[in-house]
C-alpha cells in the first residue's frame, strides 16, 4: 500500500504464519521499518489499506480476513495510526495500540483477501475470494471498535471463472478502484457521490497486462490519482513492479 503521508513509502506484510507486523519499504525495495502492531493478532492477514483515522490523519487497516476453510465465525480488521517509518531512525519499532474492528458476515463464513477503505467516509469494503464466477462485496459503513459489526452484502462481482480476487485498493483521491486476481487487474472509475459498492456493480476495464508471470500475486497498490499501480508477489526477495499505461507518465 502506498503511503499518502510519507513520500515514496510502501507498506506490506507477510501472509499467514507470521506475527502481527508490517514493513515499510521504498519503491526500490529497501527496508525502512519493521513495525510490530501493538494489541493485534495475526490469524491470517490478507490485505492492507490506508484510510482516515478517527480524529484526523491516516491509519493503516490490516485485514485479518483469510479463511481458506470458511469456518471463522468472525473476522477482523485492525486499525492503527500510520507510523512514521523514518522516525527515530526507524528499524524495528512498535506501533500505537491498534483498534480491533470485529466483523461478521450476514450469511456464512467466507475467505476474503481484498480490503478497500473509502477515503471519504471510512467505510470498509471486503471482497470475497472465489474461483467460481462471482464474488461478494460486503460493507461495514460504520465499523465499531467495541462490538461486532455485521457486514451487509451490497454487490456481486462477476469477473469470470478462475478470477479469484486476491487484493484491491482505492486511490487517495477516491476516484479509482482496482482489484486483482492472480493473472489480471480490474479497474473502475468512481462517479461523484457514488459508493464503492455501487461502482463495483458496473463493468470494469481490464488493463492489457498479464500478472501471472509475477508468481503468487496477492498485492496491489494504486498511485495517488490511480494512474498506475504497484504489485509484489509472495516469496523470498520478491520484486516490486510498477505498471503504467503506455504513453502516459502517471504520478508516482
């Protein structure tokens, strides 16, 4: 995820099996900070987003929503004020205490790897992972840090058989929404006053770039105005890639 407050900083995390921590890196892959997230558990973290923090500023939103066997009665998103990745020399640091936003699906348990946070309203949007022809779009308009919030299903995505959603992002200006599968990216332009879920009900465009060659790709970060995006696959020493439309110098 591309930081909005710290120029040139990307936030990322490990898949299941690691502890509750995130990494701040440069666009060239240099490690700036290894941040332990205070008051958080990592059952199966699957996505990271940036959105408004209560009281102002930006927060990191960490999606503990992985559920391969679809057995978890509740999942969670952790919200923590965005740390300064260069403060006090960075390195290994601890975050401020995280708020746990407990979520429950209205129908049954789902596996989900994509979290979108509306930069305008702070609403959480969870997109489920399915290798079938459709995925669910679930929304928590006002997630609570003191009680479990029941999600509402607001849309169904039909991206095609095999196009399981593995990550997503909303641009800082709120106008561009992107989701990815292992092999493709899907992009929506959001209309003024439109919710994320409403935008996702329309047909997306799909940039003519193949993502399969990256490896197991489960990350995507849009630039501030949505003109380009970054990806990084799983594995040791993964490459950070930046995709820009041909013939266009997109904002970094």
